[in-house]
C-alpha cells in the first residue's frame, strides 16, 4: 500500500507548482523523472509477484479440488465394500479438502483484485511517465531559452550603460596620435639615411682618387 501511495503522489504531481518552488528547475525535473522510473520498476516487480501468487493460489485450489474428488471416490468404494467406517473417514478427508479449496477461492478472488489494482497503477504510471518526460523536455528547453534571453538582455543593458560615442572618440584620438608619431619617426629615419648616402659618395670619391694615384705611381716605376 505504501508503494501505491507513492505512485499516487507522483501521479498527482503538478509540474508547474514544483517548478515555481524549485531553485534549480532542471535538476528537479530530472529527479522527478528518475523517481517515477524507480517507482515504475517497483510496481512492475510487484505486479509480477502478484501474478505469480495468483497462479500459485489457482494451483493450490485445483489440488484441493482434485483431492476432494479422490477421497469422495474412495468413500464410494468403501460403501460398495460395506465398510461404513472407512467411508466416513474418506468423506471426512473429502470435506476437509473441499473447505480448503473454498478458502483458496476467496484468496484467489482477493488476489485477482490486487493484481488488477497494480496493473491499473502500472498503466497510469507508464502513461504519466511518458507525459512527464515530454513535458520535462519542453520545460527544460523553455527554461534554458529564458536563461539565454535573460543573459542577452543583461548584455544589451550593459552596452546601453556605456557611452559608445565617447569610447569611439577616445580610440580615434589614440589611433591618430599613433599615426602622427609613426610619420615623424619615418621622416627622422629617412633624413638620417640621406646624410649617410652623401657621406658614402664622398668616401667613394676619396677611394677612387687614392686608387688613381697608386696606378699612376705604378706606371712610373714600371
């Protein structure tokens, strides 16, 4: 009965109410599905046990009915042999088995009711689990989408609080300053390079003059 009460609680569960009260809706929904799956397995086990018990009761009932008939036939045999004492003993056994069979009939009727109750609970729980899985998937998707939209809204609000025109102006000023410094550096570098080129030309003329003098001296001594 405790199992059926837990199943009933799960079947009556209102997902929207649970989500409203939950700090982590996704975690709660996944746990709810897990609880229902566990309860479903327990109900299936109980149904299997109840059906097995039903078959056992049917077997016991048939055994007592068979024994009742056997002892009744033995009583008839004793009567034909004119042995009333033996016939009475056989009838006593037959009556006892008849009473036992009747008792098993009542137990079997009660067991069938229990089996049907468990089967009904199982069907309802299976249906509820299927619906809950689909509903949970939808709610989890909605929760994640809402969370994403919330973060996007926060980002837009943060951007709105920032003075973009001021930031762009500052950045443009920095870029312009860097460009001006680069131009100045390039002009300085180019200026130094020009002096070096003229100095190289003058040195080259000096070397040419020295080479010419050496050649003239060599020609005189030859």
